[in-house]
C-alpha cells in the first residue's frame, strides 16, 4: 500500500488541468505542504500545553526552517507524512486527556485521533514505535474516573483494530504486508542485537547522521529540562525523550550495522518524526527569552543557535541531494556512506556540501525556469511575507471577529493559487 500517492492525488489532478505544469514537479510539492501542516500542529501543541501564542509560533517556525524538516520537505519520502500523523496523534491524545481531566466529553476527538493514528500506521510501519509516547501522553495524573477508563479502553480497542487490519492486509484486501510483518521485524531485531550500539552512537554522535548535528538548535532544548522538572511539567519532558529512545533503539535494532543510517538524505532520515517532539523542549526556553527583561546574553545565544541551525538547512537545500553520494562514490577507493561517510568529518555531508557549493549550481527552482525568471522568487517572497504578516496580526488580535478569519483564509488561498 502506498499512502502518499493517494493523498497527493488532488495535487496531481490540479496539475493535469493546468497547461504547461509538470506533473512530477507538482506532486513533489506534497511534503512541503505536509511539513507546513506539521508546523501548524506543533503550534497548536504549544498552545495546548499552556504557552503563549507568540512562543508557540516561534517554535513552529524554528521547526520549519531550522531543523531537518526543511530539507526533507523537498523529497517524496514517507517520513514527513508520518511525522505529521505522529505529532497529530500525540496532540489529539493530549486534548482527549485534558477533556477527561476537566470531566468533559472527548467523543468528538476520538474519531480524529483514530484517523490520525491510522494515517501513521499506513504511512510507515515504524508507527509501532510511536505507541510508547502516545501511552505516556495518555496516562492520567489525577484520580482515575469511570469515564477515563471507558475512553482509554475505547482507544485501545481502536488501536488494536487498526493493528489487526494492518496485519491482515494480505488476506482481507490482497495487499502486500512485507513491511508490516512483525515476525520478520522481531527476527531482524534479534539478529542485530549485537550491532545495536553502532546505530545508537550514530544517531546521537555521528558527524554524518547525528540528529543533534543536523538540527543543532534542538540541543538548546536540553537546557529546558531543569525548568520542566521544577515546574512539574514531567510529561512534556518524557514524551520527546520516549520518542528519541523508542525510535533510536528501534531502528538501530531492526536496520542493523549498515542500514541504520537510512541511505539517501540529509542527516538521520529515520529520526525525522522525532524532530517536532524534541522541539517541544524549546517551548520553555523560547518563553523565557521572549519575556520582558530577559538577559541579553541568553537572547544572543538563542539567536546565534537559530542562525547556525538555519544556515545548515540552507546548505542542505542549495546542493542536489544526489551530489554528495556521487562525490563519495567517485573516490578511489569509494567511500562507504555508513562507514567512513558516517564517522569521518572529512566525508560528512557538511564538509562535502561546502566543497560542492563551488562545483554545483544552486538547487533552487527559479534557476531552471524559462522566460521571466524573476517572477517566481518575487511571488514566493510575497506569499511568505503575506503569511508572516497575518501570523503577526493574529498573535496580536487572537479574539478578532470570524470575518477576519475568513479574510485571512481567503487572501492566503488566492495568493497560494496565484
């Protein structure tokens, strides 16, 4: 089963109706939209956790332009879509738990949660690694009521049903389930148990695949641990931590000593779904920086970290993604990406991409346009400026009339179509 082509069908149909529009190029916009929606969910997540709108907006923007989410939005990999459904599942579980704590009915949220979790299951078989974080988000911290038990049992039943559907796709729908074969995955984990440490060290410390190296802004989130502990926001600490452990250990076990690095990509492709969860650690830090009277040195450190992290992503999107691997293969002897390529600074993507900047033309769309080449960057900049202006306006006028919402939506829709 392939979920992305199905969900990308509207984009494909739109491209078919417009003359002179490349079908493949248009469909490749899918993960750009997906990543934007993920940033929107992260923004809503921040609000649900009790942070101010401007704090949630800044963290969502950091996720979009200062982490590996940006480079992977330019691909058609499954990870961006799975990231959206994974974060949406956790966010909806948070909302359900809050409804239960407030002794309100959460039934209208259960169906969207089921749809989001089903989307995660069909997007990628790694959705099973998401379950521990969902459980941590769901656990009640107050007196357990009968309604809580009923809702949790219902959610467990929905998850079990979806899992049964996945495991029986071959017999019920005549769809191959090779990727979802639990027996095979468990056997792979057993066979790779001795090699697990290589993957774990790679995800945490490798100069070519460490999540911290390719999204350095996330490192600042570790500084929020003390605040989260002292303010008793333990769940906000544990949900991202559970995601890191679950995905790093899970992929290190299943993929083994050679395949853990994930192949084609910029940084740890398999940990892309972890990125927005770890960005939740930035909320307390950004909140303190945006407070009136915040220390100047703290603001400078955060600004510098954002600049460095954003520059890393600009480097990633400036060079064709295949050029790095072609450069490694052209060496004598060829450099193996998961060996020297993973552990040598000389052959890390950062070093090689900097070399390629002089040899490769910038990998941007308007370089390949014909005719009035200035139109595309001008329109793109205008759309981004309009979006930023509306974002700032809504942060300052959150209680505005619904007519302003219609005006916002309408203007962005028209601008997007243009």
